[in-house]
């Protein structure tokens, strides 16, 4: 059961198809690139690195939805998500000359986006602000474990709005890992590379995030019953 | 099994759960789960949450004019003196 639902992770990073967003390019002059292979993406990156503006537009078109969606899920605000997407791609433009292909491009780009998101959260004054802090195991922040509780299990279906609210209320570090793994489908080794943490830490933080969500969702019917 | 022993067994199992889940091992036949309805329920809930998460937050499309804003910001950066990346906003 857990095998199929919770999703096993392969021991090694499995780069997602490079043409991960085969969507029509929004810049009008851009033709839809065949970037379904690593070679095609590598060539595109090389063109960007040599200053090809059209190639950068193609790169944007390929990755804009995933980056925008990640930002939107993390901050829950359209205007902020747009700003963060813009900042991520500006950072990409500034730094792409340093990309050597040691990690997958998608992982590297997500790392830029995550940095932008965490900086934004810092501006908001949230306590979990840096990558290190976000990933620091906090002994007091874990959800309660399930010892001796018999009547509070979920019923097998979850109200979508309640879950979205619960995800939004997670501490930033937990929210980030939950979104990357359970929503976006990245595997632990990829997330560990994005967040510069160990795979074990990543698994532990994801588990705590799910436990927190479980606690939050189980409390929903009780809160509603009290109204 | 006494209640204390049962709780201890649950503690030990749940402490290992992140690693067990992450390993991809099929936990349905795990000895502890076979005899523990509490931990079975916990695992079922975690499965439900993970499954529901996939339906959450459909992939969103940024507005078309975002690219124009990025282009404009890039042009400003390229026109700025070396070492001044501009506001980036």
C-alpha cells in the first residue's frame, strides 16, 4: 500500500525529461523547441551562454510554468509569484555562464527559484528564512506521533481546500519539501541537491510535514463541530 | 503485549517510518503493521495525504506579459554599467 501511494524514491537522481514543459512559447518569435532530450537542452543552454537572446526566450518558455507554479504554491500570492518568477529568470540570466552541467539544469534552476522564495519569506519576517534554517531539524516542531489514538484517522478523502490551507500553514521548510516531493514529484536525491541537505534529512522533513498535515486535517472536523 | 510494550513498538516503528517509506519498501507485510491497527491507520492517512497532494495546485501559467517585463529588465541590466545588476525587480 505505502509502496504505491507514498512513492518509492530511486537511489540516484533521475533527471526529469528536459523538455519538461512542452508548451507553446509565449514570446511570439519563439518556435517550439525540440528540447525533449538532454542534448537539445544542452545545446540551448550553450546558445544562451553565448548570448543568444532567442535561446533564453526558449529556455523561459520551457520552464516558466514549473517555476511560476512553485513560486505560487510557496507564497500563495499571484503578484509575488510573478515577481519571484521574474527574479528567478533574471538570476538565471546573470548566472547561466557558471552552469557547467554538473547537476541537472532543472534542479539548478529550481535552486535559484527556491533561493528567491526564501529571500522573499525572509522579507516577510518568517522565522524559517534561510536554506539551512529551513532544513534544520527542529525537535519541537514535529507533529505528534500516533500512539493510542483510535478515532481520529482521516476518512480516505480529503477536502481539497482544507488541504491547501493546511499546506499553506506549514512552516516554510516543511512546505517546500512537501510541495517539491508530493506535489511536484521530485525525488529525495533531487530535492536534497536543490536544498543542499542530506537525503535522510529530506525524508525526515517530508515525514514531519505529512504528520503536521495529518494533525491539521484531523482537527478540521473538530473545529467545524465546535462552530 | 502490554500497552507500554505496544507503545514502544509503535515508537520504534514510527521512528523508522521516514526511512521505510523513502526506501520504497512495500510496507503492507511489515510485521509491526500486521499487528498494529494504529500504525496501519497512520500509514493509510499518510498515503491519503500524498495522493491528495497530486491533485493540489494545478500547474499555473504565468501571464504573457511577464516575459515582456523580464525582457525589459534584462535590457536595463545590459545597459547598466558592469557590476550593477540593477534592482532585479
